């Protein structure tokens, strides 16, 4: 089975940008909904879903 890199590459780049953005936001955020270490693990381990969950329910609005 051959991979179609023309389709896969943009998806991987968007996933990396989403993950890095969520990590930077989590680290800079003073308080989060739940422990910060838990959010960092979720962002890293749940590839696309983790960062989305962080942005939806993990950040505290100040």
C-alpha cells in the first residue's frame, strides 16, 4: 500500500501546529481547569483530540 504524501503532509503539518499551539498556550496559562500536567499529557498523547479538548474545556477565561 502506497501513501499519498500530497494529502497526508498538510494534515500532519496542521496537527503539529495545533499541538504546538496548545502546548505553548497551556504552559503560558497561569491556571487551567484541572492540573496543568494532565493537560500537557492529554495534548501530547491524544494527537488531535487532546489539543481540541484543551482549547474547549481546559483553558480558564480570565
